[in-house]
């Protein structure tokens, strides 16, 4: 049977276990037969309605945290695009046959995203298994006294797990704040670039798990030249921010002493071998000479810089690409290439958060960037930077750091 012949709607409704589809706004789109049967609701009572209008929290019960916990889980899925499994929850449900009467129920939920091609969340799969009968199970008269103990123990352990998860999330949030502050302090001001002022942007990821590995740098060289660089450290949080600071400073120093961008990256690669966490870092540096109207560049596994021509065409500088830092067991000279530019051209360097999406070929992201540059080709650098972030970053939340440098030539 081919994919085109499969009745996926039929498959959905036949799935064992309770499964519902929600929009990112938590509006019911559909629910399978088990969900309808076990919740006691018809499809008409669900579809098109807000989840917590259908299943509100039990009023007047300070111990009832089911709605709050479920809302937090679903919000994490929408913001991060990642699955979220919840601890055992007590979530009481109002009886349809006896309004005002609440039934004590226990659930084991898992929430997972369905993604658009651009990585944003299209739907949320809300799968829930009711374990009320298990919690209350009585296997015989000799177990009557042990069942309440089992129920209390399971519920207590679930609450402890939930509280532990919340503490871990708060700790991640605090680490993210510190890492972002450190990142901001380590990145240079565009004022340091001399008379050719660049527009720079750094956007941390929404999730604390993908923050603070990206950097940019602007170095004024002798003879009125400039070196521009961006890089991306593998890792996240404070450790990535610290490695980023070391590598950015090392490349900045190497650029002032080396005879070209390739040699500067070679020095950085040698240094990276002594820095824990620097392995597989990607970086690209471009040296601009306004007297000769040339750009010399070299890349260590990084997405290619884009050169926006005055006529709106876009050239990707991919003629000198080599593996990331530390990828080779022995030192090898890195390649270097050059291209000419004209007054009115614009050089754009960026990190992969601007173009890459889950399960999407990188060429698609590069094409999206080229189209956006062409569309906004008449914008000033600051306006162009804002336009690119608006057009290219996922509307549902940034899943990876993004650094961006726009330099008018």
C-alpha cells in the first residue's frame, strides 16, 4: 500500500489511547474515538473550543494543579517545538450527567509538536492515558489496606517529580539570563569598526538549551581595511558563552597579526585545540580592502557570506570552505578566496540560526535569504538587519542563536 492510499484520518481515529489535536492556541481540531469515549465528550463538544473551556480546573480546590501544569507543558511544546512528557497528574473532570459534581481522575499526558516546513509548530498532539483505575485498583480484600498507601505514594512521587522539573526549568532560566548577559558583554560594539559602520544583531534562542554559542567580530586593520567574522560554538549556556569569548578574542588578535583570513583561521584552529568545548566550532572571516575593492575570505565549516550586489543579485562566497575547527587530526593550510566588489554592494555574514530549519536542506534556507536580500536591497543597513530577522526567523520562537552582520561596501 502506498502513502497516497492510506486513510490517515481513519488511522488517527483508530489509534489506541486518548489522542487529541490542538492548535498552538490550544483549540481542539480533532480527537480520536478513545479520547471521546474516555472523556465523555462528543466531537461537537470539543472541535473549535478552547481546551480549558472544555476541561476547566476544579473550582475552590487549592490542591488542584492539573490545568496549570498542563498549560505549562503545552506552552513549552509550542515555544520550543520539542516533545514534553508530564509527570502523573490529578486533573478532576466535571460530570456531564451531574453538573457541579467533580470526578477525581488521574492522567499520564505526553504532548508533542507537528511542525511546519519552516520549523514552527502547526499542531500539538495531546496524548493522555487515564490511570485512575490503576491508582484505585483493588486486587482483593487482602489489599484493601495497601491500596490507599499505593495511591498516596504514587501521587506524592508524581508531585515531587513535577516540582523537581519546575526547579530545573527555573535554574535553566537563570543560567540563560546570566549567559545572555555575558554574551552581550563579550560581543563588540559596531563603533569599534572604524569609519565603515556595520549593522549588527544577536538574538538568543528562546530555549535555554541553544543559547550563547554564536558571536560576531569587527576588526579595524591597517591600511583602512577591515576584518569581519562570525562563528558558532557547539554547546549552550554559560560554557558556550565562555568558549565563544575565548575564540572571538583569539581570532581578533590573530587577524591583527596574520597576513590574511586563511592564516588567521589556521591560528584560531591551533588555539581551539587547547580549549575544552571548542571542537567543531564553525567560523568565517572576510577581509575588506576599500582601495582595491576586494574581499578575501576563508571559512571553517560555516554557512557562506552573502554579497548583495547593487543590482539586487546575490552571490554566496563559498569558494574557500574547509572543515570546522579541530575537525582534522593534523594541521592543514586552510583555503582562501577573493572576489571584487563595487560601491553600493553589501556584505552579509550570519550564523545558521538565520537560515537552517529542521528537516530542511540548507539550500532552501540560502534561497530564502537571497530572496529576502533582493527584496530589501534598497534598505539601509539597520533597516535591512531588522527586515532579515523579521522575514527569516521562525515566528513561533527562535530555536537557535542567531548572529548577523551587515556591512555596506
